[in-house]
């Protein structure tokens, strides 16, 4: 899951025709918090 979340942000930079390393990587402010919460608590909603 962590690999998928990171690949969602990183891989498009390499495979998108106009992407360059000089463009800043934009990570949404809540990305890390959401990823950690999902890993710690799972994908399913709390019952």
C-alpha cells in the first residue's frame, strides 16, 4: 500500500512526456497522514 501511494506520486513524473526532474514534486498536505492512517487502521470503515 505504501509502495502504491508513493508510486502514484513518483511514477507519473518519469512516464509523463512533459515531466522533468526540474519540476517540483507536489505532495498533497494530507497525503502522509492519510497513508499512515490507512496503514495503521486498514481500508475498511470502522464498525
